[in-house]
């Protein structure tokens, strides 16, 4: 089964504020309407405004996304679950065996420190890594 054959994809991270939201945005853009992409966290930290900003710079609007807890999607029959941080991979709840799982750990741009420009540069760097990953998956 290829990614384009999948109906429901879940991108899972710790707080569902940056990395999972960015990958969610790119996968939805690349896979279009034949696939529903969800993103969730083991916790909910709210949608990070810098993630929204750097995605808008690349032409992807994620401003309408919400930060959701993984338990909200317990009844969704996922075809693919992608964890984008080690913590989410370690504590990912059990989903039906039919769901394929992928894991790739990305740095957390929300942990970047320094001036606003330095922090935004880290968000852009991680965004670009996630975009390349999404393109490989699609």
C-alpha cells in the first residue's frame, strides 16, 4: 500500500504544536482530498504561531489547525501513524494492527533560544526537513 492509497494518516508528536502540525500541513497539501491527515499529541500545547508563520512563508496555511490529544482519534481507523519525535514514539498508544507505523525524530524548534530571527531560522530549518520527509512519503 502506498501513501496515496491510504485514507487516514495520523502524525503524532509530544505537544501537537510544531512538528506534527507542519508535517500534517505538507502531507495534506501533497496527498490532496483522497487522504485525510490528522495530527495529535500525547499532550496538547496549542498551535505554535511560529509554525503557522513559517508554513505561510512556504505557501501552506495551517492557521486553522487545532492542537488535539491523540485520545480524540481513538475510533479513527488509521492506515498510517507517523511519529515525529522520540517521546511520542515511546509512548504512542496502541492502535489496531492494521495501521502501519513510521518513526523519524525531528528536532523541536520550540526549544530554540536566542533572538527572534535565530528562533525563526530554526523553525525554517526543521520545516524544510519535514517538507523533504513529506515529499519522500508522498
